[in-house]
C-alpha cells in the first residue's frame, strides 16, 4: 500500500508519510501529551483507493462502489495518477458524462454513477 504504482513517484513519500501519521501519533502519543494531530480527512479516501486497488491486483472483481471511488478520485485528484493516455481516455463520451457528474460534487456523482451502473452503462 505504501509504494503503490497508482501514486506518482514524486508523491509516494508524501503518500506513505500521510498514511502513517495518525497511527504514529496514537502509538507514540504518551511521549508528547501536548502534541496535536491535524487530521486530513482525505487520508481516508486515499486508504480506500489503495485498498480497492489492492483487491483488484489480487483478482477480485470491483464493486460498484469501488469503481465509483476510482472514477471520482481520477476526476477530483488527477495529479495523483500516472499515465500519458489519460487525456485520450477522458475524451470518451461516457467518461465525459461521468466527469460532468463529478463536477456536481461527490454525493451527486455517486447517485448518478449508481444510476448509470444499474442501467448497464458502466460495467467492470
């Protein structure tokens, strides 16, 4: 999870440090009782994304929620992803429709993604 290929090499150290920060804070908290953890809620999103990617690498079929999280992360944090064919992929009409949903916010995106999934427009 710490050295995932999903995260660009120049961001991997920051990624790994962010994943470990809260755990280290609670593990070693008694040594500095005045220390405060500024928790970044995005860490939860990153852990979910890395976990979904790990399941995929183990051969597990992704759920609708895993795919929605992947697409949402791609649209909301494109700088995290490797790949030069990303722009070509984003020009696909179905992908553009999802991208327009993402611009409306995460709850709207998830509802729209689920409707597209149920209608058969999105598959694994």
